[in-house]
C-alpha cells in the first residue's frame, strides 16, 4: 500500500490510523484509548478527556462501550472506537485501512458513511484504503 505509506510519511503528526495493525491498548477501557491522544498531545486532563470521549461515543450511539476493554468489545465496536481515537489528533487526517478486513462483512457501508459524517467536524480529510473489488461500497462517500 504505497499510498498509505506515503500518507504516513507526509502527515505523521496529524494522521489518525484505523488499521488492524494498530490495536486498542488492552489494559485500557474504550474511553481511555480515545482520551489518551488528547492527554498526550494536548495535555488535557482526565475529566475533560473523559467527557470528550464519552461525547463522541454517544454521537455514534455506542456510549455503552465506554468502560469496556478490548476483549469485551465486538469487532465493530473496536473499529468505531479506533475511528474516534483517530479523529482526536489536532487537524486530523484519518486513514482507514481495509475496513472490511477489520470488521468483516458485518460492517455496513452506510453505517460507516453515517459515522464518518457524524465525526466530520473533527477531521480535515479521510482516506480509505481498500481492495479495488470493494470500490463500489464507497460510491456514496464524499470524503
């Protein structure tokens, strides 16, 4: 994936990756995995970073996962927690690497599109890297 490698090089400080190779930290809850980005990059306190993470989880309708850890989450919940974590970077550009490889066929493109629209004010640009055979799944996306 030459495009993804180039994106990593050119936008390293603002790039939020959603990839199977970058897992959630298993000793942290979902909200803590999300909040970690703001706590590290913006020195945001625990209370404010918790509120931000919970707000974004709520916007996607998955606030019930906030206190769950990786083993307690479904593949889809893990994917969307990673997506929220990715938008936490300042001036975020997000790169989603083969979403159907991460979640399987249970991921509905419409739901992915809806969640990207919901989070759109938190990122500048979204790149989806996938197999050519999956291209038709993204025809309605305007990223």
